[in-house]
């Protein structure tokens, strides 16, 4: 029998398509590729050509059944059905497939390693809210969020170690029960924002604020993405973290988190967001005197997060005719 040359041979070899069948399948791919080849937008052509090659290659690789194709369509339909202005199931799907982290990695290239390397980026997540309250340096972003007090301090510098003054630092986090304010009744709108705020680094690049010790929590898992995780036996939990978004003139915007060392989910983050460099010691402190003249009744925590910003990428031409 005439088989494709790349198919393994031997008594237990899987049966691959015949040469004739492979040619028919290839003809479908080539016809679709030809449909995009006439586009005058070079980038669109490049992206669509690669997408079609990979999608068709996937169908051929796994010999996708029609029932599986229908299941995939129903899954995507379910993602659409549950998506609202505040629930974006497609981004969640991208997150649990590691697509979000891969795209972040491609677009935030490392600037080296060790001292002076830019702080690593991680996922944005769905719980950022525009218009968080401005918090003075040393102020409290918890605004009544439940949890043990936590002091966070650090600096913002560039990759040459120069302080970055006036950097805007947005922070947001879940409370001790694992809920963001937007997940609580009436929370997350102006006047009811808790566990979020923004501040500006000092003239020497330093910053500091009070917050609460974050807790681990599950990503929204009551939709198709939750079903996908369950089918794989994967946890929907994220390890405890505080989100940061740091912006400054001439610098690449940094979207990242700090994670709490020792968290049981560090090795199984549902969205693959953990980087070793972002795992920090949140050291427990005894009751008593604390920064900013506070006296704390129970245990409290402190951590230090020094942010290093990469320079903004130079804008490059995306093609078009040159003189
Ligand atoms: C978050 O950390 O807020 C998050 C990130 C990705 C998916 C869901 C939640
Ligand atoms: Fe989060």
C-alpha cells in the first residue's frame, strides 16, 4: 500500500493517510492559503498564513473527528454566551492555555538577568478597575478590605539603576477570602473601592503603602473554561498575589504581580503567571509598632518589591514603501 513517507513503519505503526488522501488534505490547506495570499497587507498575510498552517496541521495531526469539531464549536459558543462587559471568557481561555503568558513573554523581552534586569511581566487579569483612589505614600490601599495588615515598600529604577521619580504605581488585590472588591455586593465602584489604589514614586524613586496580606483564590470557573480545567483535573486556583501596573515617561509599562513565598499554588497557577523572580518573602511581624506610626494589635506582614523598568521600545516602521 502506498503510505506517506514520514509515517513510521513496522507491525505496530499507526495507520497514516495514504499519499492520495494526504494530497487531498493538503489541497484544502493550499486553497485557503491562496485566499489570503492576495491581501496587500503584508502583516495580515503573514499572520493568517501561519494561523491556517497551524490550525490545519493540528486537525491533520490529531485526525480530528467531526464530533470533536462540533464539540469545539459548542465550547466556543459557550464562551461567547457567558461573556459580558465584566466577564471575558475568551481571555480566561487564553490565560489557562498559556497563550496570554506566551504573548506577554514575546512582547516583553528580558533585558538580561540578575541585578539591573527589568522586572518580569505577568498576566493582567480581569479585576483591574480604572479610577482607583490616589493613595499618599505610606497610605493604606486596603480601605477596609479584610485581611492581616501588610506593609509593602520598594523602589522604582531604570535598568541603569537610576531612580524613577513620579512613576504611577497601580496596585490591586484580593482580600483574605480571595475576593476582589468587584466580586462583592456593591464593591468596586467609586467610593466603594477596596484593596486597590494608585500612588506615585518619591523623588528618590521609593514608594511604600499599607495593604492586606493577599490570599489565593480560584479564577472564575463556573463556565466553559472551568469545565476545561475540570476535564484536565487542573486546579482553578491562583497563588496569592498583589497586582502592580507601573507607568513612567519613556519606560515600558510594567504589568506584573508579586507572589507570596510558600503559597501552595505557586507550582500550579491556573494561568501560568508565576515567575521565580516575582516570588517574595512576606515576613510575619509581631504585634506592636509598625511603619507610619501605626500600632498593630495582631501579627502583620511586610515585603519589599524593587521595580526595574525597561526603556520604552523604539517605535519601528511596520513596513510600507520606502523612498
Ligand atoms: C487575576 O490574577 O486577577 C486573574 C488573572 C487571570 C485570570 C483570572 C484572574
Ligand atoms: Fe489577581
